[in-house]
């Protein structure tokens, strides 16, 4: 008996779940590729084909989404939120947050 064809995007679902579960850790492209059992080049190509973005851009979106939740549900300072979602610096966090959401973390919290 043959396996049914896998819908587009589904072949990466175990990896996406692993990335979501481990987004609080510092992950590199090499870490993600190693976990997937792929070269970084193959991972990038398959990831872009199935998600429309790169693994690290996807991971940044997951982290920003988590930051949005923290900004909505806690009174933690912005630098603490940045650390909780594994951005290397508060400046990098603010820049990435604004690029993805179109607003600053502080403005997001106020709204």
C-alpha cells in the first residue's frame, strides 16, 4: 500500500512544530538544518517552496507573535520581553517587531 501524497507544506510540519517548541532557544540555520536532516541549502529551498519564507524569517515571526502575547498579558519591560523571546538585543527586537507588525513594541502595548 502506498502513502497518500503529502499536501504542500505538510512535509515540514514536524520541523515547524519543533521550531515553535524551541523558539525560546537560540537557534541557528545550521541547528534547524541538522534537526531536519538536511543541508542548509536544501532546507532553505524546501522551506521557501512550502512556506514562502526562510527558516529564520519564519522563526522571527514566531518570536514576534510570542512577544505580542507577552506585551498583552504582562507588564514586563521591553528589554525583558526581548530576552524572553530570544532576540539578541533590545534594539534588534524593536527593529524586527516593527518590521513585522508595522508598529513599535511600546505602541503595540498601548493599543
